[in-house]
C-alpha cells in the first residue's frame, strides 16, 4: 500500500443537485418513463399532483386550450 495517498476535497452544491433532480422528475413521462425532451408534455392541473405525461402518451394531439388537464386519478376525484 502506498503512503502517497492524496486527499481530495470537494464541495457538493446541494441546491444545484436538487434542481437537477427536480428538473429530471418534472421532465419524465409517467406513462412511458422517458425524458420529456422527446415530445410536448402536459402536467396534471390538480394541486398537489405532479404527474407529467407526453401528450401522445395520453392520446392528446395538443394541450387543452384552457390549459387544464387532469390525470385519470384526479379526474375521478372531481
């Protein structure tokens, strides 16, 4: 074993890491599990529900004109 081990100091920017994870979660389709960059996405309008899906994964050709789309689970609670 070598006595020439060098200590490496580094800092973790937790805020930047949190933002990257948050962006990944918000850009992941709940239906196909792929990243949102492969098509336009819509988010459930129910407060507290963070479900994101590609429009094509839920059979939509365009985002709703009023901007409000509800996932199946939240639609059943309305």
